[in-house]
C-alpha cells in the first residue's frame, strides 16, 4: 500500500494526543487566549498544560506571549499559521476516518440485504 | 486509530473551540457601551451649558469611557480573531462620521435644542448599536 492513501496518514503525530488536540482546537477560533482559560477548558493542571505547550511551541504550532494587565502577570497562548495548518489537516483526516466507517457500514448494510 | 476514536476526537476538538470562542464574544457589549457613550457625549456637547461645564463633563465622560473600556477589553481572557474585529470597522467609521457631521451642523446653530440633539445622539449611536446587535447574533 502506498503511503498517504489511507486517511490515517494525514494524522499529525503530535495532535493524536487528545490533550494537545484540545489545546490547539481551543486556540483555533481566537486570536489569543489566556493560559488559565485554556487550562480550565482542557481541564488539566498548570504543570500539565505547561508541558504540552512546551511541546507544541517546539513544533512551531503554538506561540507564547508573556505580559501584564495592570499589575497582574499574564501568559497568552496563540495558534501559529503552522499550527492552524496542522490542525486543519489533522481534523480532515479524522473526518475521513470517521466517514469511512459510515461508508463501510453502508456497504455492509447493502451487502447483508442482497 | 478506530473510527470511534476519530469521532470522539472531532467532538472534543469542536467543544474546546466553541468553549473558548464563546469567551471571546465580549465585543457585543464593548460596541454597545461605546454606542451609548457616543450618544451621551453628543447630548453633553449639544445641551449642556455654560461652555466650561460642557467641555469639562465631555472630557471626563470621554476619558472614563475610553480608558475604562480599553482596560476592560485587555482584561478579557480571550481575544477575538483579527478578521472578526475588522467586521465592525464600518460601524466605528459610521459613528465617527455622523458624530463629526452632527457637531459641524449643530454647533453653534442648534445648541440647547432638544429636537435636534436627541435625534442626532440616536443617529450617532446607530452604527455601533447595529454592530453590537450583529455581534450578539453571530
């Protein structure tokens, strides 16, 4: 079988981890979001999120900006263009995999009725 | 990866995106407050006198409005996409132009006349109010 024919070849290895996929997806609809908001959305600890963000930042998928609002220090996370492209590809592959089940069920259903 | 896993991942991804996007939808309130603020400063400029009181109150209201709203926007945990912010540019331009025209026509010829300044204040606020309504529906 040649590489790239099965939809699983479109999956991004880094995003096959559910937590990392949630982080990147959460950032996909906004320009940037606070670290704390992503932590609460994904429901993980600060340290777990830091670890995953470090991996995503090293891959060039997520950017990290530090600043202050008034006297409070803030950390902002944003999805990079490379991250957006990787997410789009990954979600496309997931959809293909999910739909292939539907097609298979349809074929099998038709087969049993014949 | 199984088809069930793929479907579950898709659902999780959609939920995360929607949850955070919802926290970035504060711009309706932001636009609405500025619409009310523009109406207020239009009324202040047209109806308040003497001159020194008018300019003092106008400056104070405008200053509090801008500083307060910029600080509030910066404190929001998620910022909307750039393209989304530009969607209301027409409303800012519309309110700005109407505000300028209202003052140009009404000052000093219509100063103190409620029949001019109240409809003018509503008109000035209209573009930003419409943008706020549109953002709320989005």
